[in-house]
């Protein structure tokens, strides 16, 4: 089974079984909501925050790079549902608020950035103003009265 589909508990166990990590690191993985999806988006700085050593980071990045070749692209809806399951009730509103980076776990922050990037790319591909409003209103369920025409 791919690491991508593992829960934060399975990821913590994977690292315990395959790397020399402390109980503190294992607890941090769980606290920071590092499941497989988040793991695949992490950078070296994130791993260092969790106290992984450089050699382990290189090995993890290599495994992730190999597994990414087989993954399908995740939809905006899937990302939104994942963020809701982590306790962010309205991820779209959260992205556009000033609280974007306040008090987030590594997992929440990474997934919000991923959603933000995905939305930006989608909106950049849309050429007509009406298509943008249609996308925001119908696909992302943003209330019409919040949209400024």
C-alpha cells in the first residue's frame, strides 16, 4: 500500500518501523496531522521541524518521488472535505481570511496551501469573468451576495 493513503497513525508507525525516530517525533507526526497526503507535500523545512535528520529526509524524499509517479490529481472537492475533517469548517473562507497561517498544524497549513494553489491555477485557466463567477458560486459554493461583479 502506498504511503499516500496512510493515516497519521500509520505514517507514525511507518517511521517508527523504518527509521530511528524518537517517541517525541512519533507524537509530533500525529499532533501535526501528517498523514500520507500531507507527507507527499512536505518540504525539507517541514521535516526538520519534526526533527528528522538529513539522511532520513533524503530517503523519505526519494520514496515519495517514486510513489508520486503513480498518483492521480486530487480534486478541489476532495481537498475541501479533507480540511473539513481536520476541523476547518469552511476552508474556502479560511483561505481568504486573515487567519490563513495562524495556529495551524503542519498538515492543515500544507493542505490549505495546496487548495489555494489549485484554486489559483483553476481561476487562471478560466478566461471569462462569467466563468470565474460561475466557478466560485457553483463549484465552491460561495454565496452570490459575497461575490462582487
